[in-house]
């Protein structure tokens, strides 16, 4: 829909230019209508196209995945400690690293002293629940990253449309000979795209001649 509207505007601008008398040799071409405050420059286009909207999200996702891996390691250790506790030997101690991590992240922790038999299952479930939260955070970040990509792509496309339309208007206003007009016809046909675009442009021009 956007491309069709743009094509119609371009065709209208071209027909307006070609319907005017050819400028005399040495005459100054008419100035192209433009608004320097709103029309994008090529530098702005290059700057926006070079931006990577995924960069801040990828770093956060990487950090979250590393923490998920760490929690998986802690879950494995808790599972091994449970096996040791059930083997009939001395009651194992939970590593300080795991205890500190759970306390710093407000993860419910049950020590073997508080519940010698049930502590392992409780700590396992607490860590597993926290890991699930981390995974949900990663999915949220991925969804937000997808939205950022879509928004950036749409913004760049809008800038490109404005830039191409303004460039075509300037070229149309600067045309001073039939040959130049023919060149603009070919350029506009390629811009619209395909045989349908070519037929549209030539139909408009031929109608203008009648």
C-alpha cells in the first residue's frame, strides 16, 4: 500500500514536470520543493542503516543465559548432595557459594540443619523455580528485541521513502530537455517496479499529450 501511494506521488510529480515548457538554454532550472528541516539526508540514512538495534538486548540475553547455566550447575550439585545424604554417610554440607547465591537473590534456602531430610528437595525446587524465572526473562528480552528490530526497520524504510521521493522531485524539477525527461521515465519505471510500473508511467504521459 505504501509503495503504491509513493508511486502515484512520483508519477504525478513527473507528469507535472514534463508538461511544462522546456527551459531555454542557459536558463536557471526551477528550484525543487523541499524542506531541509524534515527531509532526511543521505548521512542520516547511512547512520540509521548502520545502527544495530539488537546490540543492547544481545548483551543482556548473554548474561541471563550465563546465569541460567550457573543455576543449572547448582541444581546438579544439590542433586548429588541429596544422593550422598541418602547413602547413610555423614551429612554433607551445602557449598558456601550456593548458600550465598541463594541468599543474595532472595531464593528460599533450607539448610540440612533445619531439615536434614527435606532440605535437598526444597532447595532443588527453589533453584528450579528461579531458573524458570530467568528463562522467562530471556524470552521477554527476545520479544522486545524483535519489536525493536521491526520498529527500526520501519523507521529506516520511511526515511528511505522520503529520501527517494525528494530526490526524484529534485531531478524532475531540474530536467531541462526531453532526453532528461525520458531518463526520468525509465528511472521512475524501475522505482515503481516491473512492467506494470512502466505501463502506468507511459499511460500517464501519453494521456497528457492528447
